[in-house]
C-alpha cells in the first residue's frame, strides 16, 4: 500500500512520531486546495502561502486540536485556514490584484487563442472583473462562493470547514451569488451608461 493511500488519521499519527514521509504525504494531499482557498479569499499569493504554512504548523505543534470524532482531517485543516484568512482580512486592507495560479503554485498563462487581440483583451477584462467582484464580496459570502462554486465542495463539506450549519452555507451561498450577479450586472452596464452620458 502506497503512503498516499493511507487514511489521514494514520498518516497524522505517523507524522507526529517524526515520520517525515507521512507528513509530506499529508501536506501534498491538502496543500493545493488550502492554497487555492486562501488565495481566492485574500487575493494575495503571499498571504495564501502564509496561511498554508500556519495551518501545517498548527497541525504539528498542536495536534490535540484535531478531534477525529468531530470530523475529517481535511475539514479541520480548512477550519484552521479559515480562521487564519479571517484574521488576515480583519487586519489587512483588501488588495485588488489576484494573480492566477495553477494548483501546483506555478503561474498560469492563458492558452493560445484563435481570437482576435481585441476579443482576447475583452475576455481578460471580464475575467479580471469576475475576480474583482468575488474579492469585493463580504468575507462570509465570498467564503461560501469560493468553497462551493470554485472549490466545488458539497454543502456538507463547506459547512464542516466553516464550522456552521448547512443551512447557513446555503443561505450565504445564495446571498453571495445574488451579490456577485448584481456586481457583474453593474460592471456590464457601466460602459453603456458612460457612452450614453457622453452623447
């Protein structure tokens, strides 16, 4: 049996006994998803890297905080990441730039496109508008959108990660989608209003 196939609880026990391979397996299994979540919530590569580092430091330094009877290790790690992200959002002004990254942390480049340069520029502008709109959502609604829509978690997984009832996640996701749609509609109509005012 390969080490990555072992159950997370068994890997954690081995990691706490000093097994570096077990810790590395846990890290590899959870790092990418935690990084994407933190990046999408903060909009900062640096903050996302810090969050992931802090999550794994908590796991190694304070393993008693994880209680298997309360849920899976992945949900616990998301909960720690969520707490660190919320602390970051409270004390740091929101940064508007959000670099696009692959799951492995390398820079993402848009594939070659047969579209005209103007079409490509418009497409990039729309992508940036969506990113900015997501970052502009209040943290609790942004979190629901990031977890359920972008990370494709189920309501149950997102609720476990956030430490709240499923109904709360559904409500936040509904409100987050509505706010996001409204923001995008405003952005879409802005050029029309500006050109109408110029006449």
